[in-house]
C-alpha cells in the first residue's frame, strides 16, 4: 500500500508541476501516465486480494 501512495504522490507532484510551469506539459502527461499505471496496479492488487497460497 505504501508503493501505491508513493506513486500517487509522485503523479500529483508531476501533474501540478506540469500544469503550472510554462512549457513543461510533458510533466503533466507523465503524471497522468503514472496515475493510470497506479490505478491499474491497485486494481490488480484488489482483484487478487491478499490471499496467500495454501500449503
């Protein structure tokens, strides 16, 4: 869960920097891509759950 929050924080920072700074639109795009990858990661974690294989 810490990785999810870290990636979410990085995506927000890149998105805000890209939106505010003039000429750094690519940072906004990278922030959106990181956010989408983070959502996919969260979806996979929730889908598989925290189950461990039975021995």
